[in-house]
């Protein structure tokens, strides 16, 4: 009887083991089936056929006009404004006196320094004559000579102080802003005037890395302003930054001569048209096809029902399309939407 019980227990345990193993195998097979199903699942994407397009090859960029020169003129000495000689909007010449800071003390110091110098020079001449007759020694003459030199330096400094009381324009231009009135007390470094030179203006714009190599300093550029719809202006590139900014753009400066009536104003919005206004037939892909950004030089194409990652060397950017230098051929289908779900060789399904 005992043997029968033991045998029954062994059979039960064996059956339980078999059932457990079968269930585990079933779960494992189910997981493998799910993985295979996931691997074979098609990702829905949108595509566009790579083609040759006729595009205007001009590079268009926008910016704001700024003065050719702009400076804040400050006081060199402290004192009160005694004379104010210009108004806002006035045209001034380089070196023209704009205001006079009260200079009684400076003039007194100058007169005193002039008198000291004249006396020292007179003594020096008298001592030189006396030296010939033996009335003074060479040492005394040398001492007087040193006094003359010191007095000369003091006189020069006094003249500088008097000159600094005259506030002058550092270049020819227009008084854009005046910050003082007669009687205003000013200190050294305090801004008195803002002077701008708008005989020419500068247009600062950014050019991306794909287009900067087509530019040269001195190159002519067509410029248009919305406020002068019927006029075209011509500028010249004066500066191309040797280093890109954080957005991989290169700042450039275009100088535009103003009209005799000074119609162009700083702060006006302007558009630069760089290059010839003509159409060229070029191989392009949509900008949206690039993985991440155009600078990645990578796109997915559809080949045999799968997404294939390809290297595509980008050229110039034309709005929503990018010139292709190499890596992609006409007639290929590039993926323009759905790339975030793709890796190389992912099965795909094209949707409209």
C-alpha cells in the first residue's frame, strides 16, 4: 500500500512538471511571436520623389539698416553748459563746436600758466646773457632751463583743459539726440550728444553656411525696402564674419550709399538679393527629408519596402527645398514624414 501511494505521488509531480514546462514554452513562443510581429510591423511614412527643379538661385535675406557711424559724445570735464550751439537734427562738420562748458576756472588756470611760462622764459634768457659775462654759473642756467620746461608742460595741460571745455563733433553727421540744456551741470564721461553719419547705411544680415562661400567682400548686392516699393538700391558687401554664430549663420555687412535727400533712415527694414536673378535647373529634395537638420546630410529613402538611411551632401537652401550635391539620385523616393520612428532597414508603408 505504501508503494502505491509513493508511486502516485511521483506521477502527480511528474505531470505537474510537464504542465509547467508546457506553459513556459507557450509563453516563450508567444513573446517570440510578438517580437517578430513588432519587427515586421510597417511604419507609415510620407514620401516625395527626388526631381530636377527650376529655381531662382538668388539668395534672399533680411535685416535692419543702421548708420555708417554712430557715436555718443561725452563731457571731458565737469562744469555747467554755458553755450549750446546745435539743435537735434542739425548737420555738423567734423571738429565743429557743439557746446561750451563753463570754463572760467580753466581760463584762469591757462592765463596763470601762460604768465609763469613767460616769466621763466624771460629769466632763462637773462641768465644765458649773464653766463657769458660770468654773472651766473652754468648750474644756475640749468636750473632755470628746467623751470622753463616744467612751465611749458603746465601751459600745455592748461590749454588741453580749455580745449576740453569746447565739446566738438568727432565726425561729420547729424545730431540725432541732445541730452543737455544751457545750465545743465555735467561730469566727465556723461553723454551730451548722439551723432550719426547716414551718408551711407549698413545692412547687417545673416547668411547660412551653405551660401556664405558664394560671397566676396566688394560684391554688389541689390537691396529693396518696403517703404520704397518703386526703387531699387545697390550696396556692396563690406564685411563677412570669419566665424559662424551659434545657429551656424555668418553675419555680413552690406553698405548702401544714401540719396542726396537722405531718404534712407536707420531702423528701416530691408531685403538683400544676393546673386543673379535667374533660374537654374538643380537636383533637390524637400528640406523636411533631412534627419534632424540639413547639416546632418542624412535622409531616408524607400527601397524594396524598407527605409534605407542614405548620406546626402546638401548644397544651397531654397526655401522648402535643398540642393543635392551628391548621394541621392533623381527618381528616388525620400521620406519626408515619420522619420522619428525609423532606423535603417525598418519596413515602411507609404501613405498619402
